[in-house]
């Protein structure tokens, strides 16, 4: 039976190493943070002081590390495994890393007469504990087959994906879907909650219909119960979506849903939820809808009262100059346009209010230009309400298709102007 070194004892690594020990393997472990190995020592693990020491002792090294920088330290650092790796050793990396780095590791190991398998996993913490992970393996097919016993000691299936780097690509493509699904689940639950529908009842609908998904099963109850303990951290999801974005940019592949999901998780990270579970993205939507998704339903009259109170609370009077570009269809296949002056007079969660002396029409689209000091791009809005006030036209405008990062820029600019 091969001796195994396991490096990285985090949310996934610790239970994976524990399953190897339970299956009778001799395992030497290392983790950068002290104390992570205590439970594994009770199961029979030996502890090494450095990755280099691990590589010196074993036939197979398994790494489960959080990101590319940490991987490079573990492999190439002063006490990295490449300093002591014996010819004939096999290295299995189950981290989620960039495909170029996976290929580089394969090349570096081949130069040292060692084998490399990039074998990231899917299943998150519950599957790591139960030993039901799925490995998506890239590398030499015979090498993967020769180490199937080790992988199956930690999982339920191995899918061979092709040459080195393909395992990493498969994981990024998979987690792109996971991130989009998780965001979609939370968004749908927010719509129901904002409408006063009981969250548990709505989750039953989701699980019984075409929206059923693994994310609904894993995250739905966590969102309702306010349980943001980590199965898969929001910050790690963002890391994976960023890696996927870099990958698809290099492929010249347009991925609008990926970019939208990445923007949402960036908001979650910026709000301080990076170390919580992916389900913590619900906090962002709850801030937008003004209530917790799992709150008890409220009667329509009470809902309207609370909505009025919230609108009053969030409404912010302003006096910020701007320009509006007005475009009109000429009927001969072209447009004519002109620019008029206005002032941003009000901001609420629903949109903005602009005052101008120029008469415009309801449902007209305008392009809003703030001053150059704002560093804001032009923003498209639709006029949804018109009033007269002190000889001026007051236009209630709904911002159209505003990306999340631009909404944040707008909020920061307006906050600075109102101080």
C-alpha cells in the first residue's frame, strides 16, 4: 500500500485525509496553520513540519490548497515539495487552480521524473466528510488509473477529462454553473420574500419544479435558517469565478452570466462575507429588499406600510448638476438628439429623480451624464413619472441595465456629494 502525504487541512482537506486514514493508508500531513492536524493524529496520521519533509517521506503527495499563490509556495517555496521530491513520486492536486498553473506543475514534475494529476473535486464539505466526492482528473490516463484506489478512498467517482490542465478547466466550468445557480436561487427567493411569500413554501416549489438544483438542496434551508457556516466559502467561489473569467477571456469566449455572478459575489466579498458560506450572498439581496428572506410573511397592508417607511428612510434629497442626452426617432431610419441641463434632486432604492426646465415625455429613454469629476460613465434611464414643481419638470427615472459596479460607483459619488 502506497504511503501518502496530504498537504492542506482546510474545510475539504481535513475530511479527505481522514478518509484515507480510515481506509488503512499511512498518511503524513502538513498544514500551514497549527492545530489543524490534531484530529488526524488521533486517527493515526504523522505530522511533518514542512511540505519538503512530506515529499521526502511518501510515495504519493496530495495537495488541497486554497489558491494559486499558496500552491506556488507549497511547490516552489524554500521548503516546497519540489526541493525534496523523489523520482517516481506521484503528485495529485485537488485544489481549484488556474489551468496554466496546473500545466506548469505537470511540466516541472515531469522534468523530475515524477507524475502529476490535476484532480479537483466537486461535492463540497458534506461529500468530503462522507467520502462521496467526484474527481475530475487531468493527466496521463494510465497514471490516473494506477491511482484510482487512492482517489476512490476519498470519493465515489473519477471522471477522466484528458491531458494535464483539463481537470482544472472542468472544475472552473463546473463552478461557473454553481455560482450562477446559487445566485439565481437567492435572487428567486428574494423575489418571493419581497412579495410576502413564505420562504419555506417557495423552496418546496423550487425543489419540485424545473428550478430544482443541488444548490436549492444545499443552500435553501441554510438561507432561511440564517446558517452561514461554511460548506463552501463565498470568497473561494469568487476566486473560482475570477479564474474562470480569466480563462474565458483568453479563449475569447463571451460569458455574460459568469460576469454577472462574479459581480454579485464581489459585492458579497466587499460587504465582509468572504469567509462565510456561499449562502451569505443572501445578505446582499436582503439589503435590497429590506427584509430577511426567511422572515414570516406579512399581510399586504403591513407590507405597503413598511415599504412606505423604507422609501422615506432611504430617500436622500440632493442637488447635483447633470446633463441629459435626448434621442428621437426621425422615421427615416435615423436618430436626432440634443443635450439639456438638469439636476439630480432625489435618490431612492427605486431610482433617481431629476429636475429640468425642458419638457420630456413619459417612457422616453435618456442618457445621463454626470460631471467629469465623478468619473462615472453615461447611464441610461427611462422616465416613468412626470410632475410639475416650482415651474420645473420633475422626472422620476428608472436606471436601465445598470451593472452592479456602476451602481456602486454612483452610490459612492452621491454619498461624497451629499456630505
